[in-house]
């Protein structure tokens, strides 16, 4: 079971490396890692389990955060109401953003990260809509479009695979400013 002690923190060199592509179909070791990553997200969102093991809640985790320089991420965005199907759930192997909107969106409260154990204030501009090519563990290819919160989460996780942390996107001089083509999630027309 993955716990917070397994997650490497900012400053660790693996977090700044471009991750290696995963050979597909995935090896048993990579499949186990994917399963463990997904299980961590489920556990981190369960109040009782999270409290028992001291887990910070997460909606995504990338293999480099576990000191595994592999282009693979797990995502689990819960549904709006308790009992709803997840808004987005899955393992994304060798994901690549094929296209993105000019329009950008930011979370009102900024972003956080399991590998950043401190608050970093500021808006993190992300493309409002993205088109992503990714694979499953068996090597099946998918090309899908995402928008809003799922698009933000996927961009955050794909950044991890390219050695980028969320605060690299924050405007250093004016962290809470927005440009004309940027808006806060939920405030788009």
C-alpha cells in the first residue's frame, strides 16, 4: 500500500526529469505499480482510511512522484454527489497532449500537489480544453477530449511526466492576476 512516505517531495531530482515511455503491453511490475497508484487515490479519498494512514487526498498521482521515472499517471476524480460514478478514473500510459485551446482556466484556490508539502499561492493557468492521446496497460490507444476540471487534472499529471511542477506556471510578479484569455473555473461564459 502506497502511503505519504512513498511519495517523493519537491527537490528530488526525479521530479524534474522527463519520464521514460512505458513499454507496452505493460510488464507485471508496471501493472502492479498502476494498481497501487489507483488504490492510493481511492484510499486517499476515503476519510477513514486517509485518517488512519495519514494520507493527503489526491485526484491524481504520477509514477515519477513514486520515484519511478515512467510516463504513467493514475486519475480519480469523484462524482459530484456521494455514490455518483467518478467524473474521470483511469490509468493513462504515455499520455500526450495533441492539441489545446487558447483559452485558459484556473482553479480559484490555486493548485496543490502530493509532492509539494506547502501552500504555493497563485493561479495556475491551464488550457480550458485539451485533446490527449494515451494508452492503457495492454497497449490500446485512445484519443479523447477533456475540458474543465478533468483537463486541469490531466495537465497537472502530464506535467509531472515532463519534469514540470504546478508552480512553474504561476506568474511570479502577480500570482493572482488573470490575462484576457484566462478565467476561473466555473466563471466561463
